[in-house]
C-alpha cells in the first residue's frame, strides 16, 4: 500500500497520540463513556432525507486550519459556527479533532454539537478501535474512514467497532482502486470522494465525476474538497451529486452560514439542479 508522505507523517504521529491517550484513559473507561453518551442523531439518515427531498445535503465543516493552507479562520468559535451553519441550511456538521496538523480538538466537537441539533462526524485519522469508541464518547454521530490510510482488515475492524457503538461510517476514497476496496470491504451507504490528491494536494472536481459511474445506486455519494463557487455546486448537481462536504469556502467567510446559504440555496432555492420533477 503506497502512502503519501504527508499522510504518512500524520499517521505516524496519530499512532503516538493514540498510545498517549490509552495511557491516560483506559479502553474500558472510554467504552463506558461511549455507552453512556447521549443518543446519536442519525448522520446518514439526515443526508438521505435531504437527498430524498431533492435538496442539497451539506456537511459543513468546523475547521480552524489545515497542513496545506495554514490557519483558515482566526476568529474560531465552534459553537457560533455551528449555529450559523444550522441557520444556513446545513444537514450535518464535520468537526476536525486532529490536534497536531489541523489545530483541532475533541472539545470543538463537543461545543459545536451542544450548540445545535445537527448530527456530527468526527473528522480525524482513524487507525484504532480506541478512537472509534472515543468518538462516540465525545458525542460524535459518525466517523470517517480514509481508505488510503488503512488496509482492508483494519478498515473492516474499525467499521465493526463503529457499528457496535451505534456510529455511522463515511468511507473516503480518491481513486478507482480505493473505491473498489471500499465497496468490497464496507457496506456503509456513505461514500465520500475526496477531490484532493493527497500526494500533491491538488484539487480536481473531475475526480468525483470520473468515479461516479462505478458507484452503486444504493450508496450516497458525498463530494469533498474544492467546492468553492456556485458553478462548482451546479456542476455536481447536474451530475446527480447532491451531498457535499465543504470547509474552506465557509471558514474563510465572515459569516459561514450565510456563505453556505449563498452557495447552495440562492434566492431560497432548495431543490437541486438535475433532480427529476415529481
């Protein structure tokens, strides 16, 4: 399995971080907290219901920084951002919890979720069942599994751990080989296509369009990265991609929720382009 250099560094540090966390709080303690957590809000269901109503299903990201772009938002208050997103029409939230490369925190997820009624995905580099159970303990409704970071056995193990604690799974792919592995290994309905090449960090929306024909109709496709303009949104909608994960475009805006509404629901428009008429 070929791993991009940046990703390799992130995963090496993540293994250290998980070991540090295990030393502080045992798996049994985290599992007990997960079992006692508030009920999940239904991440996959929230997206599926939007798409069924022919509305854009937006996963709005709460993201302070990234390795490639640095700090995206100096004025970073997760609770305020979450409320803004909910008012703007988001279906779900994505909250970065990686500390070392994205300046995220578990507390950001907790603060964002407490401030709204939207389901939340823990956006992190999941490599160990401990993190999955931990995600449930801190209030996540869904986890992300990145195919390029995992072998098939570990990917299946993490998905099983998620199911055991009631979490949905969004599996992320970037190319045809990763897509084939994801479809063969996991039965999650949520397939995210990352338009960012983790080798070069270049972004191309063609990545989503190229992989679309290979995805079964019972899976819900989420396009990730590179959605910056109304034209980008319309390109996806006319190709019957109705679910989006967007971070940077919103984080750079003065009012993230207003930018979400402008990009996805101009003039109050809710029905997506390309939807079959009733």
